[in-house]
C-alpha cells in the first residue's frame, strides 16, 4: 500500500457514513411526508400501470395514473387502520366493553342535561307538525303540564336508549370499519402514531445510519484500492445504501422474540419499550379513535346507521306511551288512534337525533376517554410481541423496499460523487 492516496482512501468510510446518515434521514421524510399526494397526472399511465409488476403498482399514485409522491405511512392509512384493528384493537376489547368503559349512566345524565331545556321546543315542533289546530287551542297551563310530564319521564326514556345501545352495540358498531374510516380520513393521525410511538427508535435509526455506513465503507475502501475500477464505488454504493436502510429496520423490529446469546439479549429496540409504547398508543387511540364522539358518528352515520335509528325509535315508543301516562287513552280518543301513533312516532324520531347529539360533544367525549385509555394501555402492554410489532410494522412492511431502493439510489449517487472528487483509487 505504498502508493495509496490516504486522503482518498480514508474519505471513503466517511463518505459512506455521511451518505448512510442522509439515507436514513431522507428515508424518514419519505416515510411520513407529504400527508396528501403531490404530483401530476400522465395520460395513459393508469392503463399502463395495470401491466407493471405488483411492486411498482404499490408506488403511491401510480395506479391512479399519477406521478409524484405521498408519504408511505399516510398513503397506507386505511391499511394501518385494518391492521391496528385486527392485531390490536379487536384483541383489546369488544364494542360492548368499550361502551361500558365510557360509562353509559354518565352518558345518560349528560343527555338529560342537554335535552331537558329543549323539551318545549321539541314538543311544540312535533305538535305543530302533527296537530297544529289542537295544540294551538290548548290552554298554556295544559301545554306546561305536557312539558313537565315529558321532563319527568326524560331520565327513564334516555336510560332506556343508552341501555338499548349497550345491549345491541355489537350489532350496531363495527370497530374495524370505524377505525379504518377514521384513519383514512385522518392520515396525519397515522403519522402521529408512528412518530409518537417510535420517536426514540426513529431518531436512533438516523444516527446509526452513519455508523452502519461508516463500517460498511471500510471494506469498500479496501476493495476499491485493490481493484482500481471506476465503477466499483457506485456499484458498492448501491449495496451500502440498501444494506444501511435494511440494518436500521432490523435493529428496530428484529428479533421479535428475545434471543439470548451468551451474556447478551438480542431484541428489537421498539419491542423492548412495549410498556412505555403502550401508554403512548393508548392515549392516541382513546383521545382520537375509539371515542364517544366517533362511536356516536358511526352509530348514526355509519353503514349501520339506519339500523341504529330504527332500533332507538322502536325503543322510544313504549317510553313515550309511559310519558303520556293517564292522559294516553283520552289523547288517543281525542285525536284518533292513527294520529296519536303518528305523533308518538314523530316524537320518537325527533328524540333519537336529540339524544345522540351529546355523543358528538368533543369536550364530554374527552372526559370519558380516561377509562378507555387505561383499558388500552394495560391490554396493549400484555399483547404478544408478534401482535405488538405487527400493529406498527405490518402497514409498511410491503413498502419497505421503496426505502431500500431509495438508499440504493443515494448510495449510487454518493459513489459517483466520490469518484468525481477523488477519481479512481490508485489511478
């Protein structure tokens, strides 16, 4: 090695180290940004995309005939929701358990408190629609008596509704669809889950990019000096770039189960923090996903919303009959059985909307989330390692090749840059 250019030789590991750091740093940018797709449409690409290999079809935008980029994580938000539900949320509890944790009695009390001041308005609205002449001719004291009677019966009516929701919640609410829909509409939430849960590991991944790149650059320097070929650094740069990203992912997620080798225990860095991560994950899920507000929206506006409304209206009718009390028979006689039933049904439909509205109260929903958070935290901490790691990694596992390919391209560019600055080693 007498003729060695020590500056060029020593610069190779430094170059590969810096490139390794840049690979992992820009890889995280690719992983999370942008939240929404940015790019442009190319005529004919959509048809051509169907002929491409499946891996290339996975690139964000390709199957829609667009060229551009969307962060891998937000692009897979729906998939993340599906996996989160299958691997974690569905194992953390049933819809009935979630609902009980939200304390139906407190929900009922909140509904009563919000609904009670609206009773005169609701009763007036229904009666003006169904029997305006009769209602307008009633003395004010009779109307007040009707308001008071409905107000007295309101707690039992509302409790009946919250009880009915609890009894039928498994048929009315599909947590998986709720989670997938929420993640798909809020890809930034999926990014926050990854960033908050894996904050330490992601920061470490960037830093070890330099270490792995530097270490891999040492044999590259010897090979380059020995063989003196111009193409070696770009080609070996591809290898270094690919492997640097691969090792970073392996360090975080592998091995899934602790593996003892002498005095050392090998275990994925992310998995070692399962109890700590469980608290962070539970907080996000309880505050933003499995909330009273989202449950209310799904119950009323989700794919089973019509069934919810029909069930609640049916449960309301006997409660309204009870609210009418002794005056029920006289009222049926005065307006006719069919018209009385129409009034009752109209009031039931109106009451369903009014009683579900408090479910959508963000402030009340947040107050009810503490128990959900505790339930999720304890059960997430108890998940088997395999389920725990799949909860986060499975959503991007099929797309990791894009990160590795990105590393390979940057490694290639780094090799050409070194060649441009220092030339062929030994030349």
